[in-house]
């Protein structure tokens, strides 16, 4: 038994001490293929792909990437929604020896351009959809990008077939030039797939993924996640499920994949975790409630990781009683704080346990998880996973460890913690105290080792599972000619958890504008998830004694308004 209080809260047979295997991330797929070649690995809108078939596609992709020059030190971007292209290219890039750089389809052009330059991305994989390809195509001669690999949905869909999702119309498909700067996904895979995977001599040093995050300062930067980091995160999650009475049985599970794989949550908890256990990944391009309800009932997934807004939508479905959700062993909530009333309602109407967890991009993202035991601690984010140590440090004096029940900054240590921030050694150094990463979140540990989060990173807004950074929004709004000063905060939102609200002081000759006009102005500067949900004009904005814009007064005002509305509605 360890000295950590949380180990006593683990399911019977689960131990804190864990030995992380020294292997590359692509070994997860290789091992699954060896054990379950004929099991289905992917179900994408009724197109099913076995592990053997997936392995063949990955090997061909790896050879195609090698022929393009992808090797150690070469960075390849994935600008993709949830389609089989993502899984094939992710493992193909790693087998070729390259590093994956994840891009969000929600990224605005400005952010894409920044990430391409900052990350040294030389190749980009995307789809020929009008909402994706044109953004990347416009950067071919403006950035360091050498070539775009372009896939299409027809390659991975059964045909003919009627889908619950709208079929993509011809006008939504971009025309892709046939030149040296472009390659189709089919051309990438047009080879025999022969050749050895690039060896990874030191999994603790070799970076597998550059995952962009705002981290603790609100500025986008690339977290360097090594092969060992990602393997550790996967094995920590598996260890928590493999006690004397394992909840999951390898080779038999089905995971519903609605969360975007380009996000670290889904990359680890759905893709890598699912493949490590030989699961079938039921892949959805996005969260579409009716499609999700249909597959929950028809395809019988056993595990469903999501964010609170998804569970809220399911629990409030008018016909929830008509759907058979009995196949679900549990659902896992992350990405945003899980309101207790949402958890209660979901569990009541579905009969399925909803477990909360916590993690960060920098932790790959394993951190805490709610144990599958009879005990329930309402409002807690679970206990540290095997191999993870969490300390609560004094906010002002990081050398002081807080006692049980005392609030402070959450610091975390483990083999899953990132190598550091890409090309930012000073920021990396500031983010650690010894081996402990400073999360910027505040909370406390109770006597049983359950972690309670009191506040998220000071200014970051968590909206619908996405991290939204006020500074990025403020900088974009400040470009408006009528704006003299602007500050953005998160306000309570019953659906998204939080939403962005902008407070603006106009310039001397500036004129007020509507929220719709502001969102239109920002449409080419911000992602849709970053657009403000409210705007308010004030003659003066609150400031600190040294003249900096202050948010705390506005946050408190909005909190009081929200509570007053809730009380009035009760």
C-alpha cells in the first residue's frame, strides 16, 4: 500500500504503482492487430473496418509519408474532423518517424497560420470539404507548407447509403488542383505498405504529438507529448479498469466516438485507449443528437466519453424512454466541470453511471478519474490515476504543500506529464516546481484522496468542452475601429457551462454595434467556439491600481446576475 490517501479509494485489486512500458505509440495498434485481426476497429457511418484492414491502410500511409520525406524531426499537421483518415494518418505519421501536429477544424485562418509557422509544419492532411480545404490552400505560398494531402468522404463511406447526417452536396466540395503541391489520400496509400516502422530509441524523449493549448497563460503554445507520455496516459486509464473485477473486457468493447480526435481528450480516452483494448470505435463526425441516440440504441456501445453538454442533451431528449441504453457500462465526462444536477438527471433517466474525470493537454490528458466503486462523492473530479501524484500547493508560496481539505494550486507529477512547451524553455521552466507541473487550477484533496476543483485557470473560459482564451478574443475585438478598450470574461451558461462576454469602452468617435454585427466582424478572426455570446458597452472599464484592466469585478457582477435569475425562475 502506498502512502497516498487515494489508493484506498481504488477498486479492489487496483494498485497505485504502475510500470510504464517503453514502446512507441504505434505499438498499441500493432499489438491489437496481432490479437484481434478480424475484430472491427472502426465503424464510420456503417462502414466497418477490421483491425487487419486498418493496419494495412496505416502501413501504406506510413510508406507514403516516408516517400514524401517524413522522418525524424518532420512535422505533419492533421486538419481533420472525425473520419477514418485521422486514425490512418495519425499512426502512419508516427510509423514513418514523424511528429503529429493537431489542428482544429474550428481554428480561424489567423490561428492556423500561427500554428503552421510556430510548429514547423511541412505537410498537412485535410479533406476536400469547402469548410476545410480552402483555408489551408490559401497558405501554401504564405507559410512553410510544402504539400497538402487531401482526402474525401467517398473513400471511407459505404455506397449507396442513406445517412442520418446530411449528405455532403457537390457545392460543399472544393476543387483540388492536380499539381506538385497536392496529393490525394488515395495516392498516399497507393503502395505495397512494405517497410519497417521507424524505431523510437527513447520514448521518453521522442515527441509524438504537438498539441496546442493555452496552458496556464492563455497563449496558444505547443505541448510536446512524447511517446512515453501517451503510452503512460493510456496504461494509467487501463490500470484503473483492471482490478479484481474488471469493468471492461479486452476485445469485446465498443466506444462511441463523438468527441473530436484532434483534441487530446478523445485522442487518448477514445482512440488510443480503445485500440489498446481491441475495441470497436463507433466514429461520428460530430455530435448530432438524433444520430447519437440512434447508435446508442442500435449499435450498442459499451463506453461513451463526452462532455457535460452532451449528457444534458441526451437526458433532455423528449423520447429518451424509447431508446435502449442498457449496453452502456459507464459514461465518462471531462473537458469541463460536470454539474451535479446534470450528473443526477442523466443517471436517473438512463440508468447508466456517469463518471467525472479531470486532466489537461499537458498531462496527456490523464489526471483523475472517478473509481467504479459503490462510493459516490458528489462534485468531486475523482482520484489520481495509478502512477500520478497530486499535491496542493500554496498559491503564493509554491514550496508550501497544503494540508488535506485546504485550497491551493493543483500540481501534478507522473510519466504522462509533457516534456515541455515547444520552443518555449522559459515558459516551460516557469510551469514546473521540481517534477510537478503547475496546472493553474485551484482545488483541494479530501481525506479519501478525491480531488475537488474550486476554480479553473484564472481567466480561461471552458465552453462546451473547448478551452477559450479571453486574450485571443480581446485582441481580435480591439481591431474594430470603434473599440478603445475591451475585456472578455466567462459568464455562466446553462448549456455550454460558460460563454464569452465582451465588455467594451468605445473610442471617442466610436459607435455602438449589435452582438450580431460584432460576431460578423470577428468571423474571419476567431473560431466559432470563440465568438462572444454577449456584449456590453460601458463608459469605463474596471482597472487595477497600476492601470491594468481588471476582470474580477465583472465576474462577480455576472455571477450575481445569474444567481438572481436562477432564483427568480425557481
